[in-house]
C-alpha cells in the first residue's frame, strides 16, 4: 500500500510511523531528539505532513547520520574505561 504524504494533513504518531516505515522506538527517539517536530495535544503528538516531507529530505538525513555518529562516539568514549 503506497500512501502519499499530504503537506497540510495532520498525522498521529502511528500514522507517521506507517508512512515513514519506522518502528515505534525510532519514532519516540526522533520525537524526543527533536528530529521530528510535533505538537503535543494532551498526551499525544500530532505531526504536520510538511514536517514528514522535510524529514525525508537529504539534508535531514545527513543531520541524522551526524547525530548518530556523534552519539556513537560518546558511547565509545564513555565505555572505553570499563
């Protein structure tokens, strides 16, 4: 099933996960880190379609890779003394 992301539509985290084909834990991590910008309504997040389209751009992918490599480096530094 191929769905189109509509820029002005508002998606739940579950809908965004399905569109992006990512796991629940990845979605939580990206929301918490600010990689995906969302509005919190009550206890739930709502994500604008434009934000999902922005996330799929190559610039954001480069930032995500850089953030991952930075985190990996910090973990290695922290655990090297163990």
